[in-house]
């Protein structure tokens, strides 16, 4: 904590003197790490408290809550970095490469030492892993800022400073996604990674004396402890012999699946329908399927499955929404200037210019809001595809005619400085966004099984979907 207070304090002072947004971004990330370490330590102390009558499992999930708070801090820091980077793209300023280089070197040393301190416990605690990933992220971002300083000493590429800041944000978000996914798994009482309850059922039923295993449940108590419960059907026998079976079951669960908190109920006749999961946990058609002995896999739930493909789809959709919202902002504020941009394309007739200038920004804003919130996603994706296709076609048409003009995509006040204002860059950017939008649209309609996007089809009735 002392290291992560000293490092960003020096980086803030140096970032202001060097006029480096990358260094200030690294400092903001380091300050979030100081908060992360304080939260992680507080959660560690709370988690060591024993169970109480009210909190019968103890306080181990305090560390999971701390991990979620750390993710929120990282997201806030990322938002600040993106805001500053976009401002520097629009208004680049000279950066002192030597000062950036020196202070980034301090960050590399301090963050490397912090990561080394936390490394040994990161594999056993989600809380410590969150803090460790903060340190590793800072180490790598400090290396990126170090490279930035070295380059700026040789070349006056002031655009490199905010560009590296955006790369830092991408790395931060990648770490946030991993921690968030693990924390949600714990809080939703999902089966921990590597625990296959269908396989456990088969293993338990192969134990001598066990006729049937049903109503299996596995969940994480905290970052490392796994709880498990099940019903086992055995022959009617003395309690002393039944205890021997339970002992074998406990040992098998601990050795093969790292389950340290098993609760086993023995019975001579299967209760309920004897299915893999308890009917109380299921609904409608799924209950019938479970009662027949067929487990519903999470991957069978179509669009709702959180797979890598689903994660990319959501990330792409939100990114598109954010781009559309940002693109609409300046146009809505300055309709007269945007009308001039539309006129400069020399494509629309004069009578249609003002109408297009008034409607397009609000259409972009509406599509962006829908994409970010996930409301009306089907229509928003189709609108995004259409708008991007039209924008790209208009740019290519004018580029082919030899017109070097401001595309007006984000700024209505004329050409922005630097390479990112060129027609080639505008075409490349719109083509990339169109590719993301097309991929998100294809995934959305293939995964939903509902072309209208109404979601009226019950998920349980859908067949398995591929990622």
C-alpha cells in the first residue's frame, strides 16, 4: 500500500510537468490499485472471522465483494483515461519524453515488486488475484508508458501518448472481465470451474453400496472453498455401515474434485423424481426434462449463455453503442455546422440536406443507447449496420472522386489535426466498425432463434446453439 501511494503521487506530478496523458493514466490506475489493496486487505481481515448464527458460512464472500468493488474502481479509472485520451486526440499537445521515461521506470520497479509480493497467494484467493492482476496490469502499462517516453525522445509523435492510453484501457477491461466473471459465478452459486456434477453423479453411483445419486448441488462458499450436497440411495442397513459409505463419498469428493464441505443425505428410496437437480430449482419444460433424467446444460440456453462468443458479442455491441453516442453528441449540439458537412459530401439534393442533418444525429444517439443498454437490440443492430454501410459508401465515393474533406463523423468543426483526420483513416475506421456491427448482428440473430428479436420463444424450447 505504501508503494502504491508513493508511485502514483510521483507520476501525477511528473505527468502534469511532462504534459503526458499516458503518465497521468498510469497514475490514475495506480491510485485505483492503492484503493484496491486497501479494500482487499479489509476483506481479508473480515473473511477470517468465524461463522455466526446469522452468517452460518462465515464471511468468506467478503473477498468476492471486494473483488467486485475493485472492478468498479478499475472501470471508473478506465472511463477517465478514455475521456482524456479522446481529448488529446482532438487537441494534441507536446509531451516531455525524458520525464515520462524516468517516471515510468519508477512505476515498473514499484509495480513489479508489488506483483511479486502478491504472487504466491493469487492462485488461492479471488480477492488476492484481483489485487495481483491490478499490479501486473500496472507493470505492463508502466512498460508501455516507458516505451512511449523513449519514442517521444526521438520522434514527436504526440498521438502515440493517447493511443497507448487506449491500449492500457483495453488491457484493464480484459482483466476486469475475468475477475467479474469469477465473482458472478460465486455470487450466483454456480458450480465452480472444473466441477462437473453430471460426472460426479456417475462417479458416486459407481461406489459400492450406492444405488442412485440425485439432487446434486455444488457452489463456492468463497474464493477457494467448495460446498456440495446430494442425496444417495442405499440399501436399508445399520447406521454404522451407512457412515462408512458416507466416509468414502467424502474422501472421493475431496481427492478428485477439491470439495471440502460436502453434505450427504442417505435414503433407501429416491425422493421426488430422482433427477440430477432438484425440481424446486427448475421451471416449466426444464423441470420435465430434468425429471426425465436429462440435465439442461447451460450452453443449451441459447443467447443467454455466457461463453467467449457471447462475451465478444456483448463487448462489440457496447463498443458500437458508445461510438454512436459519442458521434451524435457534437452533431446534436451543432446542427448548422453538421448540415454544412452533409452538404460538402455533394451527394444529397439541397432540399434534403437540412432534414438529414437533423435526423441522423438523433438516430445515431437512439441506436447507441439501445446498443449500450440492450433494449431493442435487434432493431438497433440493423440501424447500425445500415448507417455504417451508408457512411462507408459515401466516404469511398468521395475518395474515388478525389475529394479530401472532413467526414464529420465525430467533429463538425472541420478537420482535426494529425493522421486520424485523413480520408484513409476514416474509411479504415468505418470499415472496422461495420465489420464489428455485422459480426454482432450475425451472432444476435443466429443465437436468438427469433428473427423479430421479440424473445417470445421460450429458451427451454430452443436447441443447443453453437458459439
